[in-house]
C-alpha cells in the first residue's frame, strides 16, 4: 500500500472512531491537509474499498472501515498514546494499601473501568501457572494434616488431608524438608508431573519418608484449577454500543463466561498486548466488538489477564496504553504482598 493510501485510511479510521459516522472525501481533504483534490481522495477511498479495507454503508456517500481495515490500522498505522504522568500516578495510587491478591485484582478492575468507560474483564491469578513458593503439612490431629500451599503471586490454599498411618518423631519435619526441595521454583502443573514420576520410581517404595511425602503431595496438590473471571462495567456497553440490538447481544455473550475465559486463555500465552476485532474475538458470532487484553505476572510465567471489551469503535490509542500500564502495575504489586 502506498503512502497516500495509508494516509487516507488513517484519516478515515480516525474520523470514524471519533464520530461513528461515514466519512467523505471532502472531510478528509479539509481536516487532514491533503494537498490533493477531494476527487483524488475519493478515488483512493475507492481503491481501499476494493482491497476490503473500507465499505460503503447504505444511503451514505461516505465510507467506514471494515474489520480488516481496523485490523490494518491497529497493526500498521496506529500511534499508541502514552499515558500522562498524572494518569499513571492516578492508577498507581489506586493500588496503595492493597492487602492481598484479591484486593489487587479488584482495584485493577475498578481503575480500568473508571478510566476506559468500557466493560472490564479480569482473569484472577491462575494457581496452576503460578510458581509455588511454599508447601508444608501441619499436624491437626493424629489422623489429619493441614496442607498449606502458597504461590509467588500471593495465593494461599489450605486443605485438610486425612492420613491412615502414624507419624514417627521428626518424620513430618523430614517430609516437609523433602517437599520444600521438590516444589522449589515449580508450578503446580510441574509439581503434579514430578510427583507422578517419582511415585513410579522403584526406589520410592523403599524410602518411607519419600513415599509418604509424595503420597501426601498427590492428595494436597489440586488438579487443574480453572481461573475465576471478574466482569464489571456492563452498563458501559449501553452507552457506547452502536445499536440496542448490538448491546443486547454483547451483554448476553458476557453472561456466557466460558467465551471470555477461552479468549483470555489465548492471550495468556501471548506476550504483551492483544487486540481482537470483530470475529477475531469469537464472542458468540459478534462482529461489532473489540477486546484489548494484556497478561500480568512474570514475563515467562504470566498468572492472569486483564482487559476491556467494547464496540469496534473504541479509542484504541488510549485503551491500549491503559490496559498495558494497568497490567504492569498489577505485576509489580503482586510480589509485594
């Protein structure tokens, strides 16, 4: 695509995102200082339409971007607007005094909803993908232990475990010492795999402490843990949607949280910001929708995702910066808890 065509497409998308109306060649020529006539701009717009980047709405002389046009704009033409110092400080101040992981997630949800005026989705930290920092068994009764599992993101889970054997003096301490080495720096998924492999090892059967430690770990370590989802700000959809029918469809899709979780699972595997436009989001066959997400947590081991959902006509330059910075603040807040 030539430079003139890129400039015209950028201008059309910018106007459309601001007004929601079809954009004509005269508007482009007048507002964007093109040194060519409206007829020339109109001709370029026609070429962009043939490429599938613009379309002609019914009963309108102007054009609007297609999903493909918006995709090209976001990928190749958009200049992301960095947040101001005051905006960054406002977001950071929201997290001052956060007491635990749940508190951090709720504050992130609130600040992103207030600043984006869109619907916010937060995938709470997934303990499966989080590094385990502590696994210990505490004696409750002769036949019962309490398993305490803590993660680097601040998640803590307790589980009562029944035992059918008597612990010898100092045996529980030896079990905990062995497990401390076993879990160090590993995720729950990795620990489950390691425990299964060790239990299959013939040598384990001849080591009582090791066998009991692995047996306890296999019971205490939870199976696959489905991340919880927080959705907030649904009322914002009513104020930004292009139509009432579109708003209703999107609200129904948000009720089917499985759609959202599958989408966020995809973004958890991708580095940095993800932008889904229209059908890319795969949200109940919706087309007038956009989703902007970012993972949070360690760079190589993200534990959750935060993002916003709105119509395809959102302020991408601002929203991308908001989501990206908020995810970064969450990442920095988690280890301090």
